[in-house]
C-alpha cells in the first residue's frame, strides 16, 4: 500500500460518539502515551450536543489530548451522514499525510476504512477489538472488516486468534495487548487514608468487595445470594458495595447488617478498593476489558471471577484469584474459601499485583501498538 513510510508514521484515531464511556478512557490514555513517546497522534471524535457534559472531548482535554471535532462520527449507518464524513475524512488524510488510521468501533471502522481506501496516500487501517471476546462473525462485521483491515489489536491471545480466523486477517499484523491500568493510582504500596473506620469496618473483618453499576444488576443479585450463603459459616465476613447501582441489600437474604454501601466514588475510589480483602467479579458486564477487575488486581486484591469473556485468562484460577461457575453454590464456595484463608488471599494478591505491573502498564501497551505501526509502515 503506497511508498515506504517514515519510522514513526502519523496516526489518526477515530472514535464514533461523544460520550465519556469505556473504551473512551483507554483510547485517550493510549493517544496521550503515544504522544509522550514521540509519536504524532491525533484523536477524532464526535462533538458533544450543546449543553451536554461528561463528554469525551471534555475529559480528553483534561488529559492534554486535543480532539479533532471536524467529523460527525454519529453511531448510525446513515448514508446522508456517512458519505460526507467519508469525503471530508479522505481530504483530511491526504492533507495531513496520515499513514495509520486506528479505529475502535464498527461505525468508525466503516468510515475510516472507506476513507483510507479513497485517499491518495492509502493509509493502513488498524482495528482494536475492545470486547474482551471474539467479535461475532455477523454479516455486518464481515462486510466492515474483511478486505478493509490491515492490522488488528485484541485484548487476549484467544480473541486475536479467533478474530484472525473469522475475518481472514493477516496473523503477522494481529497482536494481543492487555488493557492498561493507571498503575500510579492503583498501587498497593502507595500511602493512602484508611476508609474502613468510616465505613464501620474493623481490622478483623474480612471484606469482600463488589463494584456495582446500573448495568450489572443481575450480577449484583448473584453476588448477594452467594454472599448470604457464605457468611453463615464466616461471622467476620462483610460485603462492601461501591458504585451507582442498587444501594440496598435484598431484605429476604438477611445480609443488611453485613453489607456496606459506599455509593459512587471518584476521588477516593482507590482508597475504597484498598479497604477490600478480595473482589467478586462474576461477569464482564458492558466493558469486556474488565477494568474493575484489573484495578483490583493492580491494588493487590485477588479476584473471584466467573468463566465468561476473558476473565479466566485474566485471573488465571489459582494464580491471581479464583475462577468459579456463575452459580450461587460455586461463588459461595469461593467466597468462603478466601474468607477463611488469609495466607491464600495474600499469595493470590501478590501475584495479581505482579501481573498488573508486568502486563497492565500503559507504556507497555503503547510500545506494543507502536511496534505494530512501525512494522506496518516498513512493510507498506
């Protein structure tokens, strides 16, 4: 595709939408880190509607990433919107001599790849699969991806390999890179205030943690039922719930005096993770990269995980936590096992922190993706 390019190709990341949702955070952080490493990287996203806050644009600027807002990038396949976007993006790619277009959703993949194929410079197209699971080989995905993708990034080797098979991708240009975590913030060695006393938790309590939101209510019910079963044999066991989700215990389970609801935390979120002895994470939820589990691991907390998505690969049963079937009985067994075995918790927690330090570093993620860019540039 075109002539041989420079060692550090110019890169444009596309993200359809304006909301500050995952994987927006990981994309912004990646762009910032690539820029710190000397790469010329831009991020284009949709402009937030008038008066709307908590936008990608707002948070990107706070992180010193100045987004390009010249394209509509609406999350819909509407020719009256898509065709002008493709036309204006094609002109941008040629004018700015972009050599890599990095896309993150089906919509911006469609827009970005069509513009790249029309551009005189013929930039390469890289797609990241943020699901934490192989992309389903639907007709729509095949139409967007096959023949329109030059490089591929997945969160786990199993996802990468399945995506390569499903969409006939070049395996030499497909990589698996762990999602990154802010290891400075989520650092078990950092000095921070102890929030346990304010939560009514004493040093002898064994605290199981769960991060709740409005989208994992079913998981929260399972956690409560499992906790209720496990607590009968473990009088010191407590449940700490963080997040926007349900803020009360199911009355029929009789766990109200054992559960603490801390609400949604921002500034002191890491302090509340530190108050846990282990975290319960039955299912990936809306973000397949499982940032909540990764943050707990980075804090040196073992994770009790379900078997869906990339959780088994992430936690590695018996290494960084326990992997259990998503049933009341199996989760309760895992909760009780960690609750009664401090040495096991500490062993798994140390391994979790070590894995996070090795695998979840944003510098490592950026270097791996930059290496893919370079290899694509050299072989263009």
